[in-house]
């Protein structure tokens, strides 16, 4: 019987109102930086999961970019954080879902990314107290899919990994990572995302997570 439910943040509980490629372009323009690709950003992000800020991510990107003008990575990181904050919103019903689940489970959050960036999202959403424990991988020794990240949130919730269900959308970071750490996984399916992964014990649609997840958890009990 599950004792805890742990969530991913981005695209599992909250989404931007504009696509991330557009947000990246807007931030680059605000910081007088060259155009940067979303794919390159994601690669740099994966190399910098245990950082305090996004500054090293943008330093990597700018080093790889043939830019004529000097651009401060810290300025670009700030512009990107502020642009995301302006666009971020919770998925329908998830705030009520989190409150309801806390009546029966320990509820946690484990999100990949730099400390300042991810903590700012929680503040923007007003979710600083929405979880029994919330960890950002920038605070940890390793990010998802490393088992140490999942073991850390299980420890914060005072449960064993096998007693926790992890809910997330990414196949590698969430489904593979949590499964390898010993957690059952509920995969969140995006309209344009990957196909259902057989390692997940269940699948829920992104926009219906608040209505579909409680029934899934009941079945797991």
C-alpha cells in the first residue's frame, strides 16, 4: 500500500502558457543575447542539474554560440526565470488534488533543476507549503534519473522508496529513474509527448491528472 506520492513539477503539475522555445527566445531578446535553440538548452540543462542557478547553463550555451557581443550569463538566466514566472500556471485542479492527497499520504515534490529557478517557480505558484517535502536537485548530490535523488525525497518523507508512488512525464528522468529506485511510477501523458511506457504501473493524461490520479492510487492500494 503506498504511503507517499511524489510529483515532478514541470509539465506534471504546472505548465507555461507559452511554449518553452518561445519563452527562451523572449528571454534572449530581453537580455540582448543571440537566438538560442531549445534543444541546446535542454542538453546544457541536463549537464547542470545540481547547480544553484541557471547561470552555468547559459554560460555553456553562450560558449558554444558564435556571438558577436558579450552577454552576461547571469543576466540571461534572470531574464529566463522572470519570463517563465510570467507564463507559469497550475494544471486544472492540481492544487485541490495536492490538498486532498495530504489527508491520506505523505506528499512530496522532486524536480530537476537549479535551486533558484525551481524554488522561484514554487514561490510564483504559491506552493511553498503545498508539500510535506519538496526537493530541487540543485540541492542534492545528483539529479534524476540517478536513484540518489529519489532516495533523498523518500528519506525526507520518512518512507522507503518501495512505499512511494512517483508521478512524472519524462520517460528517462521520471519513469526509468523512479522505477530503478524502487518506486512505482504513474506516467503523465502529454498530447505531443512520448508513448505510454510499460514500466509505469499506470498512465494519466496531463490535463486530467487531478481527476484520474486518485482512482489510480486507489487501485494501487
